[in-house]
C-alpha cells in the first residue's frame, strides 16, 4: 500500500505492466519496488529521466528505475516538469574524453528563503567519461567548486 508523506498530493498516476502503479506527487516519484511496496524518489534526487516506447526510465543518485507503463497518461509530462522545476543551475563541461554536467537542484519538500537556500549538487558524467578515473574525478570536482563559487549558493 502506498503511503504519501504529509502534504503530498497526487499529480498523476499510471498502471504498470506488473499490476502495480507509478505515482507522481509534487514532491516525489513513487515506483514499485518489486516486493509489493514502493520506492520514493524525491525530484531533486532524479539525475535523469526518459520515456522510450512504453518504458519510463529514471536514474536517481543512488538507483535506477525502469518501469513499463500500460497507459502512461500524463506521467511522462509530469516527470519531466517536476525534474526540470528543481534545476537551478546546469552547466556542461567537456573533459576531452567525454564530459560532465554540474547540476544544482532545489529540494521540493521545503521552500527556504532565497538568502538561505541550500542546493543539492550532482555531477552527471557523459557515457564517454570515466567517472572512476581519479584525474577525471578531480577535474570534475574542481569544476563543481568553481560553479558553486560563481553561483554563490
């Protein structure tokens, strides 16, 4: 059974091929966990999402979710809108062997005053970039710090 957090409202939902449901709220995406429950993925934790055929693909900062929807309804549009709405800063850098996107995102569950706003930062490496290479990782970290200084948040 799906239990929403306090203050969450359902924006869209769609049945899955496995007989469950995907649910979007203003704060998070809920995907079936395979055991009858749900995994909650806050929008600011979604690094990338795509819709291909009848599959919703979501890459979070700690897991990937691939769900086949029977009737998607407005779920793909809501996912795109909610993920995009959290992005405050997004800059791509070429590392010579692939690239990295530095992204600063605002949490959707809280709305602090702009003067005290905390962003969640992520480095999203292109397929050609070796994110495990210490030199690549160090260069990306330097770029992240530079963007943070430029933004001032």
